[in-house]
């Protein structure tokens, strides 16, 4: 068999016959030897190709060095957009050779050039439109343009916007049908739901993947997910044998949101190297926050992928509900990372075209078209309803100017709605009363429902219900078939969905409240039984049923489960929504000890989620923990008392009420020592170490932090992160690093911060990782390592933006502003730091404010704004005196002395006094790193005044004290100054 001449990988096609590399319609020029190297690697994809083999294959009998391979690889990486550190195509096997790691497929057809056989070079395919679809030529052309770009390897995100019934779904279905007929393509479809799943993280994505996985070629998708996105595959147990799913659950459970975002995107990127993908997500105005986070993530990803994401949403609904889809789309369109396609009403000519299609080519009079357009405003759903009614009643009349429906419309005025609800009621009147009742019951079951759920309320055999629903779906009356639905208890029944949600809403409004309550309860109980031990998987849906069914006990239980599900996926905003709703529902129950216990659990679960999204010092955080403590006091000694006081400690600490925080920390340490509970001792020592560091008592603080680390065991204490916001080992390591730097051990500090980062990454807990990254950035700042600080700032901003961590996002922006100022971007850096400080204070935070103001003042000094810097330092010192936060007090005095000298040399006496104050504070705190800086500032001043011996005698003993960190900027500067003073 001849070797294949056209090989495909990612968006590229390698034509060996014509010796060309193509990306879409573009031929990419390559030197002959470089092309030969690429052929050698691609034809041996997955295998190690040694440097010796490459030299033999490409440069036979030629005396060349391995440098020629290096040059060829540099060209290939540039052409393929393939960074050496994170390759997608060519992996370097250091010291040995290279391996082509991307999947490679073959295009073989009889005759002709391999390049001519590639479908992506053909113009966009067209096919016959389905009946009664008109007027969307421009929209279809836009979708075709997106698809053409996507097929060339540039991912596309396009969102179709319009009100209910405007034709968004019809447009998407028409386009997808054309694509599916014309070429081999993956098509996934996910539906966002109102009420029944709006808060379930990633629900439409999981639905789309589940459908794809059950298709004939779904095993390929399952294999891809198993390799690249196990955290997603574990969410779809129906795609795996039970034993495989249980094994996967043990290894891939508890995924964080960043991991899930990254895994699915990478899996789809790889999947689209084989076949392009169209992913449809409908009704994004009901989307959960996590799905929107993925949408934004995939839109911003620069890597090539043959991927088109089509979404639909209703702008008005989004505005009314204050849904974030509007914000997401505005940001994406502004950065040209996505596009929005609004759909408008049909024009008069399009109305005429529609009617011609409906009536088999009959021409309507202009008057008829005008009346129809005037009465419907060209709204497709309105138009469809009226035309159907006119035809049903046989009211068409032929006139000289064409068939006239104007009179028919006037005659059937009762069928012409003043609102869409009236139209739907008119449609419902054509359905048998018993089937109307069936549809009403279905409307309570949800937009998508199982016949088994409907059977639970109408008390008929499921088979009979299926038969009646099948007739309605066949006739296109309100619902459409959706395949089989199987529940964990073995119940298998036909699934259906309403063709439009307004149908469901209108139907449910017809049901008396008492009956709605009873039906919701019956459906909830039936699905609870059907799902059994797996009922938590549909907790959000069950919570709605039981809430509407007035079963508060079950509603509360499933709201708690739904919140737990969201927290496991790091979907904090969704968890807050569920918990807040549960607390509101709880107030309806009588005051009993059981109610108090339930509220206590809800408040202590809510606290960490609020900390993550709103900041530690937000008023909501204080209320949650104050209420929890109040409940504990009412109930006597409870295990949650420690957690409640811990939350208040954190609130007061971040608000810089440090003495109050210290009192709470000491109180909790006494409790922990009395009961000798290792977990409580760990928390109490960490809390005191944290607090004492702010108070400048670094040695004592370090003792507590070290004690906390000795008590910490990652596996044993992993669960504490959800109860106490962040992992306690990460916090102990981070604060130990900060105190060690202050005490004069910069190398040990660096080791500690790296250990904290590693631990946070291994735990895959986003909030803990944000904590570790921000502290790593602070240590880089203290070590004056600008490049590393910039890297940490960027990482913090990316992570905290994805997760909505307001507190650490603000700190990341302050750090980034400092790095900009240090690199000569003074104005931009100052602006960034001030914006970050404002955002930081907006969270209610006050601690670290003197620290950040010190760097802001220093940045002002660098751009010659000494007066502004001194003003900032006055604010910082006022905060120190008010709160007692002495973490960076010594440096504030030193910087004030430096800025006084920048302002005028005549301020030398006052500056010297501030340098002396720096030394006094640093020595009292045993803060050798801060003492070193103070000694250098004073030594430089004395050197300038001619007191070289005194300067040397001051600095030398401080420098000699250090036993490590000699590569840091401070110690190198001190060494250079001492050498200069010796001269």
C-alpha cells in the first residue's frame, strides 16, 4: 500500500507530494530541509526520533553538526506556534531527540493532489433549507464566516441574541444541519435551564458531552475525556461501566474550577484535530456561572482549534435577571474574543416569503402581507401562530392582487394575540382537555422531563403517558421527543422537552396554586425515589420541587446538597445563591433546636464562600459568623463554636482590629489546649502566628506558625479548606516565609514559600492557591526580585479573575502596579497600584494597607514626586498608630527619611532621625532584614556627610550577622556599600 501523501494534525495539513504545509487555505513556506524534518517527525508520530536518525534521514552523507537540527526546530516551532516549554506538536526529549505528540490523521482519495482533496479548502457548503425557514440570509452568512474561520484552526465564539420566539434556535438548527450534511463534524448540544438546574455548575456542557458520548462514535470522545479531562468524565457515570467510573471517581474527584476549565478546553482542542466541532449552548440567560466562566476561558484561549461555539440568549431576560452573560459578552466583544449576532424581526418581504412557503407557493397580496407584518411586527412565533390558525380555519380568499389573508386575519381577530400568552392559550384550546391536563402536569416536571415524572402526578401508567405524549410530539404540539431517560432505580421512560419555555410558563400558570404545590411534591418524591442514593446529583431540581411543594425539610436538605455540589466545583457564587435561599426558607419554620442547628450549618458553610467572593471583611461575612456564634451560645457548647469564632477572628483581623483579633486567637488557643484537639490546636496556633506577625512580634509569631506546621497533615486536614476557607498548611508556610524574611533568613523564607505553593498546587484548592501566589509575590517584592514578582502578579490576576476572588485580585493588581513602576512605567504603575488599593479597601480590608502604601510612596519617589510620597506615608503611619499594625512600620520610617532627602538635602537632620527610628523599631522587633535597610540608609547619609568610619561601623555588624541570602538585592547592595566605605 502506498504511503499516505496528505497528513492532518491540528489545523495543519502536510502535503508530501507537493511538499507544502497548509494552514486552511494558506500555504506556509518552509525551507526544503526543514520540511523534510517535519515529514520525518509526523510520519513517525508518537515515536522518539533521535538526532542521529534525523541527520541520517535529512542530511545523508553530508558532514553537518546538530546545529542544523536546532535551526530547523526553531523555524518549525515558530511556524506551528509551538512553544518548547508547553508543546502541542513537537516534544523535545532532552539529550536524545524529538517526538511528534499531536494526533495525526490521513486523507486518502483516488487521484488528484492531496491538498485539493481537503474539505476545508472548499467554499462553505449549502443545502436545501428546511420548510418554512426564511429571512436569515445575513445571519447564515455570518455563521458561515465563523465556521470557515473555525475550520482553519481559529476558534470562534458566536452568540445569537434575541427575544423569545425570534428564531434563534431555528437559525442554529438550520446552520448545523447544513454543516452536518456537508462534512464530518462533531456537533454537541447543551441546554441551559430555568429553575431546574440553573445553579448546577456546567450543566449544559455536561449534557452536550453526554449526548456526544452516547453517539455511535462516542467512544472516541470518552477516550479523549479519560485522557485529557477525567474531572469531566467522572461527572457522567452513564458513559462508563460502574467499575471504571468508581475507579475514575477515586482519582479524578473533587476537581477545582480552573482544572475543569483547563481540562475540557484541552480535550476539545485535541478532539478537533481529528474532526471540527460545533458546540451549541442554548438559553445562556439561564446559564450557571461556572459555564459562563468556561465560555470566557475558551474564548480567550489563543491556541489553535477547529472549534465553533454557538450560543443563544435573550438580552431582555438577562437584563431583568441581572445575569452575567451580558457582562461576559461585552468584555469578549470589546477584546474581539467573541461576537454577538442580534436577531431582529422579519421584514415584510420575509413575511411574504414565509407565507409562500407555507401555502405551497401561493402569492399573497401586498395588503395581506402588510396586515400580517403590522399585526405581528414580523415576530416569527407570532407569525407562525397566526398563519397556522388562518389555514386551520380555511379563511383564505383569492383576490385579483393575489391571495388575501387580511380579511382572514380580521375575521380571526380572537386568534391574533395582544400577548404571546393569549396565542398559546388559543393553541391549547385545540388540544383535547385530557391532553391539556397532561401538558400542565408536564410543565411542573420541567422544561425537559421524563414521562415517568408526569405519571407520578396524573396517576396513570407510564406507558399510557408515553403514548399520548408521543402523539403530541409527533404533531409538533408544544413538546418534542428527547430520547430515553433512565433513572438510577432502573426506571426507563421517554423523555420530552417543551418546544418553547413560554409554553411551559403559560401552562403552569393555568394550574391552581394548591394543585401546583401537590404536583411539585409528588414529582419531587418520585424523583427522589428514582435517584435514591444519587439524589444529590439533581439536588437543585429537587430543591425547587420541594420548595414549591411546601416540604421545607426536604427543600432545605437539597439546597444544602446543591450548595455542596457547587463548592466541590469551586462555584462559590452558585453556592451562595443556594445557601441564601435556604436561610430564607428556614425562617418559615418554627423556632426549635433543630432549626437553630440547621441554620448554624448553613451560616458556617456560607462564611468561607462569602470570604472567597466578597473578601474577608465584607459585612456579610461578619453577619454570617456573628449569627453562627449567637446560635452556638443559644445551644450551649457546639463543635461549630470554634468555627464561628474563627470567622469573626478573620473578619476583625482583616479589618485591622488587631487587639480584638489577638484576644479571640488567645481565647481559641485556650479552648484548644483544654480539649487537646489537634485540629483546633493547629488552627489556634496558625491564628495567633498570623495575628502576631501583623503586630510585629515576629519571633513569637514564628513559634506559633512552626507549632502549627508540626500539627499539620495534608491528607488528614485537607477537608479543613472548605470549612475554614483555605488550607491551614499553606497559610502556615506562607506566613512562616514572611516572618523568616523579616527575621533575616531570606533563603529559608524562599524555601517555605515554595513549599506553600507546591502544597497549594497539589491540593488543587483555588482559594488556597490564590493565597500562596499572593504571598509568593510579596516575598518577591521584599527580596526586590521584580521579574518573579511580575510573574506572581500575573498568575494571581488570572486565577482570581476566573474564580471571582475579589480580595486577592486587588492584591495581585497592586503587585503588578509595583512591578510596572520598578520597570520604568511610573505613571501606569502608580495608577494600577491606586486602582488595586481602592478595590482592596472596597472589600473592607485594612490590614496590609500600611505595607502597600509604603510601596506606593516608594513609587512616587522614583518618579520624582516626593511630596505625594510623603503624603502617602503620612496616611500609612496614621494607620499604624490607629490599628497597631507594625508589620512594616520600620520601613515606613526609613522611606520617610529617604523621601525627605529627595525633596531637599536640607532635610538631612530630620531624615537621620527617621533612620534612627527605623533602627529602633527593627531592633525591638528583631527584624534583621528591616534593620539592614535602615542601617544602609543611615550609612549612605553619613557617607555623604563625610562620616565614613561611623557609617562603616554601623553597617558592618548588621551585615556580618547574616548567614544566608547573599544573592538578594539588599545584601548585595550592603556588601557594595561596605566595600566603598573601606576605601
